C-alpha cells in the first residue's frame, strides 16, 4: 500500500468459522444415529440415540458428556369403533402417550369420536418414534377427564380396542415429560479459524434490506402484496489485501464460505457481539490492486435460523 495513504480509523472486524462446513441443530428433525452438528459453542455434537428433535434448541453438554432431548409426544390419536358389546351410545375423548425405558411423554392433543350403541372404541397405535417401547391410552366420556385404560404399555403397532365400559378412576396423563429421546454426545471442540481484518472494509452502506415479496396490481392500480420475508445484508469492499498471510487467510475463508457454511461476523475484533451470516456471492475473485496488494467486494446475508 502506498505510504502516503493512511487507512481510516474504523473498527477492524473479524470472522470466526469452522474449518469443516457443518450444519447446526434443526427443530422437529428426525436425526439418525451418527449424525453430527455444530452447536453454538463450536462443539461437535453426535447423535448416539436417534430420534426427532424438539421445537426449541437443547442446552448442549460441552464437557464431553451427553444430553437427551425429551421424546416428543404423539400426534392426536386416530379413532374408530367396531361392533360389539351392549354399551350405550357415548362420545369418547382420548389422549395417548409414548413410553420408553426412561419414562413417559406428555399426552397428545385430545381427540374425540361419537361411538354408537353396541360398539367398542378403537384407538389406533401412534407411529413408531425412536426410542419408544410402547404407548398408553387415556380415555373418558368427559373432555379433559381422561384416565389410563391399559394395565401395561401397548406395543407400538398394536391398536387398543375397548372391551368394557371405560375406566373412570386411575392415573391421569402425565403433566411433565420424563421420556428421554434424541441423545447428543459431545465430541469436543470443532476446529475453528479466525480471520482478522488487517484493514477496515470500505463502501459499507448503513443498511441493506431486500424483501421477497409477490405483488399483484389490479387494473384499478390497487396493489396486493404477499410478503415472504425481509433479508438483511452486509455489503462491503476490501481495498487492500496484503499478499502473503492476509491473502491466504481470506482464500481459506472464501473456500469455506462458498460451500454454504455459516460464520460469525464480529464488527469489532475486541467485541463479543456477532451476527451469524452467510456468503451471498457464488463467485469470489481477489483482483490485482497494486504490487503486493489485492482487492475484492463481498456480500454477506444474515442467516435465518432453522425453524
């Protein structure tokens, strides 16, 4: 860089990223045994007991141990009836739970069905969900008053069929989930890399937003808009990249980012505040600037977390 030019005294950012592109945790996702993710502390977490993740991220064990997410409760039961017995017509209300070696889930949403006279209620088995060993039926002729109807957990895949009047006393559905499900085991800290900006970025807009929106303009001129989302971007230019270690560091980062890997952008190297971002560009070129220096522009998009 020419000695007569002094870079402006702006904050110097940094970028922290994994050396291997891995995805983070996803909600309501069926993880298989052996699957690996990166947690917020940049530790590799491995699935040691398969199952479906919950709706909120767990607190991972980053000390070499394991944590289990609660086994999700079943969906609302599928109900039917079959001819038999001499019971009067009644409306049956049903909730079901999963059972495994560690406990029982909270109940499914309530389902109901009008059962004609001289018929028995049938409750269809909920689908298999790892790690599940069985399921329980809670039923009543009054909404919200369901009690346990089976003496031992029913095997998954086996329906429950009423054989007498519904029990009216007994255990109510659990109020807390004691069934451990998907289990994550800490594999240690993932290899991370930190890219330190040697010079501050330039040509940085104050704000850059883009809407994904569908507009329909009527002949009267009235516009109807359907908004999907609004993305936030960071656009900048790097005017001076030094040949050598600086250029090599940027090249390593761009090889990672071009693969779709997310990274943490710190606007100030001394700050603990960062934004999780993705490289929006599908092409990167460090152009010749002057002897020993290169330049490029880039566009980062703020990552939208998995639902």
